[in-house]
C-alpha cells in the first residue's frame, strides 16, 4: 500500500502503532551505534543475555566471534541508553536471554540502519 494514500484502511491504528514502534526501535539502534561505536553487524549479533543493565556501570559484552578484531569486549553503556534498552525489553515482554537486539524479528521488513 502507498503510505501517501490516507484512506482509513491504510492509516489504521495498528499501522500507526507499528510505524511508531519501528521509529522508536530505529532511534534506539542509532543511539546504540553512536554511543558505543558498534557496527551494524555487531549490534545485530547482540542478545539480551549480553546486556548487564542493572549494575552500577551498565554494559554489554560483545562476543569475540561477532567483533571485527575477534577479541570480544565489554562496552560501557550510557545510563540513558541502558534505560531505553530496559524499556524496550519490557515492551517486548521481557524476551529470553537469546533474543537478539536486531529489532527486525517482530514483523518489521527493514529496521536496520543504512
């Protein structure tokens, strides 16, 4: 459907909610990339289990196999980013530790940063 056609079936509340959710998720992907220096593939490889959001210094752990230099790394997270990740996890129902942060596995056709 063409998004410019503002008929009621195109602008349903479900579509609007989906687009709003995708916008929030895309913004979180960009914020995570900018504040950590992680690449697109590194972000896509992350799982909820690699996040430590509750300690004094929130951080994520990047597995060696998923990192360009293949060394692995613990990367500190800004508190506002950790808060947004906590909120996102809560909004998806908690997610399992193996749930990826790719954001695209919930019906989005393309949510990865360009």
